[in-house]
C-alpha cells in the first residue's frame, strides 16, 4: 500500500473496515484521481465525519419514532384488553343481577 496513504490512515485513526472500504474505491480510480484523493484526504475525512454525524442523527430520529410507535401499540393493546375485561365483567354482573 502507498506509504502516504498508510500514514493518512494512521493520522486519521481509520478502522480496518474504513481502510478496506476506502481502498475498494481508491483502487478503482485512475492515477490522476488517486493523486487528487490523496491531496484532498483531509477534506474527504471532514465530509465523512459530517455524514457520520448526520447518519447518527437520522438513526436517533428513527429510533425515537420506532419507540413512539411501539408505545402507542402497547397502549392500544392495553386499552383493548381493559375494554374487553370490562365488557366481560359487565356481562357477568348482568347475569348475576338477573338471577336475583
């Protein structure tokens, strides 16, 4: 691997996965674009950091909506269950009252 690229990976503390993914793209680039990628590495890393933060924010929003949806479903099930139990109790009470 390119020594400069290895140094950049170490400087920016990229994980093995991130290094692998970068190399998958980098290896497909023509030579002039490879040089440009090395020259713009700092900018690329800043853009990736912004994207990671945006993804994390989106995940938090999705998690919040999911939890809210689950809470609504649980509430609805409890309400239906309570309604059914109440209806059953009222029927039993009516039966009991009719016998007296």
